[in-house]
């Protein structure tokens, strides 16, 4: 027997992090918009938190997604907005997929040079800060290692 039109359909949502998001969209001029109180929430937050490790040795096992520009307040004048390339990652822990981003120039430069495919699995480890040779600033140091997923 076929399904009754009034029966609820089970749907799955697949988000493609490095491409356009495929979300349900409704015509707002419709008289009978669905009741959102009855909607299922996908266990995936679209807001990428900024990961800025504080302690040497902090690490994350992540899926690399992409490198894209992000807007940040200028370091010297927070009233000015600047565009900075960020590396975007996804970390899956306890069944939850969490997006992260980081704008460390050394990390972003390495990942660009590696030309990683979206979905590549890596371990990022923060190694602390080191004084730059060309100026008086310090740069974050990183270890980036491939992961092997055991089947």
C-alpha cells in the first residue's frame, strides 16, 4: 500500500560544508506555512567558533573543509574591519559535528600549500608561539599530521 499524503515523511539532510548549503526553503507568500514548532533540528551548528588555543599541546582531530576569507576587527584599530583568510574545519565528537575556524597565517599558509581536499582528516596541535625573525611579533607554531581512520 502507498503512503497516505497526511503521513509524515522521514527526511535526511546532508550538508556539504565546502559548497552551498542545501536547506529547506519555503515560499513566504504561502498561506499555509509549516509549523516550525514541530520541525526537527539538525544536530549541526552552522556557526563556526574561532579556535585559539591557549596552552601548548592543545590538539584537535578534524576534517579539513576549506580556506575562505572572514571579517575580523583590525588588530591595531578594532573599529576597522579587515578580511583575513581562515582555515575551516569540522570536529566530530560524541556524535556532534562542530565547525571551527582559525586564521593563523602559518597554519593557513601550510594548508594552502598542501592543497588538501575537503574532508581530509588531520590532527592539529598547537606548539606555542615563537618570535619572528623579521619583526618583533610572535607567530603560532603548529604540527599538522594526517590521520588514518581504522575501519
